[in-house]
């Protein structure tokens, strides 16, 4: 029966049959070596032959009986096959070492990635030459059998049956399997039916189509050089500037070779992207999801290999090099993290062991109608640990500085994008997914406890309360939240013809009603320049000059508004076409003065934002903001001031959202003294009109806008001005 089970890859407990089996004062040693003609036992310590194994069946089962005292402490087989001879250290002598993979795995979330997957280890065993290999461990509690397949066994499902443990993990240590070896798992469901070959859910490296194979990888080889950055990365992010450049690595820039336009590698991106970001004055790069994904068109938002940086751009060491280089250049790295859903590709997590192991079983909870994908079962302990471990993994092994959590709203609400009857209420009859809420809280708790220098950011599109508030206040525990309301309202406003903006004035002021309810980031993300929405520049009304002027005016308004900043690649050069993931940013446009001018403005906005504390220190505190005039709908003019934390430095932000210039325009001011123009988006170097360029700001004692003093400025068409007040030292 055992021979038949081995031939059919249906063995669940190979350690009970293969390898050394003690019987009183004897040991029966069995080897499963299909295709072998002869097999000899070799003592690894001495290198001497210990005798020939007898063939028990034609299929490849061999055995030898030894006195207990003659059993080597570590042995190998010398195998004679029609193709030649080779020597192999028997995996089935390492029962204890294999079982070690699942010791205390549920005691702490990071244990999951430290023990599961393919772990490259070395067994000393007091040998002259330690046994090096890879320990494999997989969670598949409902499988009836699991076999390890790969390059090292010619992808033979019968060669390496794995051992099932009492907790549902399957384990095996295979000597000689080195980093770079490809592998998968062959599973059989409860009834013994074969399932599609599965990639490792905790695999650290993976191949692309068509194999989608996992690849053994050793995390201990890369030598980090970012110690200085790590020492300072824990500074208060709320009072420091944060201007994020959001990037899709596959389409920021392409390189031409004999095959056509190809992706840049992680290392090429380090050479080209990092100097550009630094020169432009951004503080952080946020990359669209890097976890391995099968379909290019998902941009990474349909991940399969959560623990593997996509191999489209290189191996995990290459991605570490990219992060390391960012840190050495003083740039933080944020990655998009996707716990909201996953695709049902055959090699992935869907119905992993023949059951809904990772996803909710009921499609009213376990299927995402918008994305045609599975939804994690947030109430299942093993799934919760899997997701929290993954969040910690990127911060630990890759030194990333932050996680932007995608589609949080779809996790929070059971009826998200569902009609009546298509969802299941919670125990209180409501629509909140308590399981997902507690998962997000746990994830944030673990992240900030173990990596206090890091940050988490929620993309949450509803008014769910206290998203970026601490757990002890009943919040979700995120560090920041995208301000989707500001984004929606301001884009709707700026797309209007200036003649009609007077009727939509509140869309630009409403954000200040709730601006300090959360720690907001103002996003102009990839989602706003794709799927027919058009490029940011093309959202603007008017002729060519007015479109550019509108974007410049709007960009400066964004940088003046409270909240950290995020811009998607291409916005900063006034890209004219919407984003295409199969192409590149339209860098050729920088041959034209209009686009060079827009780029120059974004560069100077970033550097002003970095330089002047009034523009960033109180991004999340009401004391740092004050309206000067928010009621001038008739002229579509907005004016407000930003303060530094000590209240001494003030920057007045004045936006004219019409093409009508206004000379000697009076603005209320708090202080008597010297005022200086910091920025005029209509400046000719930005491809503006240069209308009555004014460096000296006239201040007088006339009260205005409820303020004790006032200043007069020339307000160019479709422009934003930054005016600085600093008391003389």
C-alpha cells in the first residue's frame, strides 16, 4: 500500500515510512528513488560506503537493515541510474529539523515569514562539511497530500512527499537545494484529486509567465548601507515636509534595446529615478504594488505573491538595492499594499488546498464584484496572521518606510459595491465588517510597535471616522489618510470654465471644514489620470495657455493647502496624454517651453515646501491655518495664510481662478512689516504671461478682511501667489 501511495503521490506522513525507522536494536532505512538501478548507503562523516540497499519494488523503493549502533548520524545515497551516478543526502533523516519550521509559528506574526516558505539553512551536525539546503514549510490543512516539485527533482510529483503536521503545516528539509532553485507545490484535495500546481504563498521570489514558479531566495546575503537613514527615519513625520512622487515602475521610463522598449530594472531605476526625484525636491517615492502579480494590466493591484517583489524588474536583492539607494540619497520609500483582494489564478491562493483557505467561502463576502477577485477571510486567524506578517515583512526585510493600504473602504463595508440581497449584515445587523476593522487595527498596532520609524497610509474614500487616529481613541490606527474629498471637489472645480466657478466656490473651501479631522495627504494619484479621465493638464478648461495656467494655479493651491502632498508621475511635466502602463512618461514634451515651465514650477514648489516651515510644520493642526478671504465667489479668489509652529513665519496663499488680472488687489494681513513675494505661478519662467511681475509687496495700515493691516498685490490671471511675512530678527 505504501509503495502504491508513493507512486501516486498520496503520502501524507513520509517520515513514518521513509528514512531511518528504529525497531528495537535495529534500524530499517528506506529510500524512495524512482528510476534508480542501484543504491548504496554512504556515511557523510567518513565518506565510506555502508552497504547496498535492496530494491523492494520496481517502482523505486529501496531498503537496508542496520544494527542501531552502525547507523550513521548523517548519511547520503550513492544512486546509480541509466543517466549516470549521483550522490544525494536523504531528506527523510531530518525529521526534527523539518518540524522546527512550525515551532511557535502562531506566537508572533513575523514568525510566519521567518519559518514558512523556503528557508535556506545550514545544519552543522558536527560534520566537517555542514549540510546546506532549504527547509520548505506550507500551510494547507485540508490537503490529503503535498509534494515538493522543482528543478532539483525534475518536477516529479512522486519524488519529495512532504510531511503533514498536527497543525496543518507540511514540512520537508531538502539538502542541496540552493538559492535560485525553482519550485512549486503539488497538492491533492481531501478526496485525493490533484489541484493546479501552486506557487508558494510565502515565496520570496517568483518567475513570470508561463511558469509562475517560486524561486528559493536567501534574505541574509544583501549588505545594507542605509544605517544613517535608519537612525533619522523615526523623526516626527507630521511636522516635517512630505511630498510624495507616485510611480509605476514599469512605465516611468522605458529603455530601447534589440527587443524594443523594455522595462528599466530596479538598479537602472536607482540610477535614473532617484537623481530625478532628488533634483525635483520630492521627499518620498511611492511605488504602485511591487508584490508579484500575474497580469501587467492590473498595475500590481491583483497580487498573487505577497512576499515576493515582482521579478519584472529584477530579483529581491535588486529591489533592496533600489530602496537602499533611495535612503542613501535621503529619499523615503512607500509601497502600495493590497490586503483587499486577490485574483483566482490557478497558481495562487484561491481554493488553495481544495477549500476556501484564504478567502470567505460565501461569495456575498468572498467575491469582489468590482474587480472579479477573491476577498480574504479577515476573521480567520491564519489569514489574519498571513496579512499582518506580510505588512511587517516589507518593513523588516526591505526597509521600506511606509505602506499605503489600497481600497480600505472596500474592506470596511460589507455592502461595498453590492446591491440589497448581495451582502450579509454583521452580528448587529449593520454594514461594517468588524473582522476587517479589527485586522486593520491589529496590523497598525504591530507595525508601529515593531517599526516605529515607519508609517501606514489609508486610501479610504468614505467618511469613516478616526481612520488616522490611535487605537486608544477608537481609531483604525493609520498614520495618515488620503484626502479623497479634497481631491474630488477640487478637481471638479478646476475643470469648470472660469465663468462658472463662482457657482462652485464652496468646493474649494469645504475641505477646511474637516481638514484636521484626520492626518491628511492630498493625492493627485494614478487613478485620476487613467480610464478615460485624461491627463491632469487636459482636465483644465480653455485654450493651450489657459490649460497650463490653470494647472499651475491649481498645483500651487495644493501646495499651500494643509496636508502632505502626493503627485503621480507625469503631472509634474504637464503630460498631455493620460497614463498608459504600457508606455512611458512623455519625456519628449520637455523639448517645449510650456512643459519645461510646468516642471520648473513643481520643482520650485517642492523646494519652497521643504524650505519654509509655515508650509509644512502644522499640516495637521488648525493653529497653522487661517482664512483671509474665503467668501469672494464673485471674483473666484481665495486667500489664506499658513503659520509655522512658533507662529512667527507666515505664508499668504492667494489664488485667482479666473483669467481676469486684478491690480492692487487688497488682502488682509495680521502683521505690520516687510512682505516678500515667494512665488508667482504666472512668472514667465513657468510659461506664464509675466503680467506685472511684482517683487515688492506694499503693506499699509488699512484694516481689511477683519485683519488689522493689509497688503496690495498685482494678481495675475489664473495664478497663485505665495507671499512671505517674517519678522526681522
